[in-house]
């Protein structure tokens, strides 16, 4: 159970860091770039991948059954 909470918090931190970076990079649209250019730009930034990686870790920590659940069934 403690590992699930640990991975949940790690995933939450990655999601926040990546989401803030993606939102901050929205400022390039004020310089006249299109949304397509924005998506192309953030696909090259490693810190924006943290958002996706964090969502995956969060999902796994929530959905994946713990060993305690398997013992009780």
C-alpha cells in the first residue's frame, strides 16, 4: 500500500510539472504561431512528456491491484 501511495505522489508531481510547462508554453501563441506549431513545439520538449508519463503512473497506481487485494479474494 505504501508503494502505491509513493507512486501516486510521484505521478502527481510529474503531472503537475508537465502540465505547468505545457501551459507556460502557450505563450508562444501570442507571438503569432498557430495551435499546430504549439503542438509541434511541445512535442520536442522533454518536460512536456512528464505530463503524459505522470498520467500513466497515476493510472497504474490507482488501477493496478495491490497484493493485499489479491490475498483477500
